[in-house]
C-alpha cells in the first residue's frame, strides 16, 4: 500500500466537494478527516483486534482522551485501575476534572473495591492489559463480568500486549 502524503484531494467541481463534506458522497475529503493510507491502516488494525472498525489517532494519549470524552460528560465519572501509565493517570487526575469528569481509582485486583466505585454516573472502567509500570496482568474476563452487570464499557489499553498476544474484545472488553 503506498503512503499518500497529501492534505487535500481533487474534486470534480464544487457540488462534488460539497457532497463529500456533507458526507452524502463517501470518499476522501481532507488529510485529517479521511485518506486512503489511514483507511487501510484502520481496517488492518480492526482485523487484528477482531473488531469491525478502528480509529487512527496521533498517539496513545489521544486514543485514551478520545475514548473517555466520547463516553463521559460533565458530572460523569469513570473508574480506573490505579496501576496505569503516568500519562493516563495525569489525564484522569488533572485534565478530565477540568471537563467535569471525575475518576475513581481502584485496586483492580480487589473486586469489592471495583464494584463499590461504580455508581449511576460511571460511564466506563479503564484498565491496561499489562499495568504500567509493573506489568501487572489484569484478568480481563473477571473485570468484564463486573462491567457487564453494570452495563458500562470496559476500556482496555492493550499497548504492551498488542493484538498479536491479547485481543481484549475476546475476553469481554
């Protein structure tokens, strides 16, 4: 697959461009919105993960931020394992509260603590396949059972394991 290093695309005329931007004509619009290289990458990642779609973003931090901001709003909260990457911890502890989203940090290996942290405003439970920095291995299936009972999503950062070793969706995420 070639890498298309372009920001813009050619449109037949103004109507064609308008149709693309109003999403009534599927196709490439602008490098940050759609491009063939990114499309192939997203499809390949989705296939690796065993899912139907993927979204490519600039970094892991962007992926975590996009995910939480799409699940939670002002006055909501998430529950997060305490053993997460420092950048994620700082996002949850310092940045998200500026948007009115609070984080309840828990010992992910203590089921009672996890369950007691979930309430009617909880929009997700966040874990890492291998906790950072100690590489603690989380039992994804047991955590998934908890979130399924509460009808909230389990968000898993699978950076270290990668879908080559672990596919969290297969374990209930």
